[in-house]
């Protein structure tokens, strides 16, 4: 059990933090296929983000993961 706890990494700013603690200059994109979290600055075009994510998949050998096609936006509390 201790090993599992050691492998967990707590991010300093979780999407579940109150809004007063979430005033960060970036947007986190959680990839459901790979499980990776990528950060983009506010105002980044969605097409650019999808293209960059797909290029990283290709650079990592594809990992048997199909290309991303869209980003789903979620706003906490609504």
C-alpha cells in the first residue's frame, strides 16, 4: 500500500479547488486516451492543441492510441 501512495502525485492546483485558488494562466487538457494532462495558455486555439497532442502521440510511437479529434470543454459548477 505504501508503494501505491508513493506513486501518486498531487497537483498543486486541482480542478476541484475553489475558484479563488484556480486563477491560473493556463488550461489543463486531460487526455482520456493516454491519461496525460497537458497545459495550454489561455487563448490557445483548439485546432492547435489537438494538432500538438496528435504530434506528441506520433513522436511517442503512437502507443496504439488513435488520433485525438476534439477537445471537450468542461466548466466546474455548472
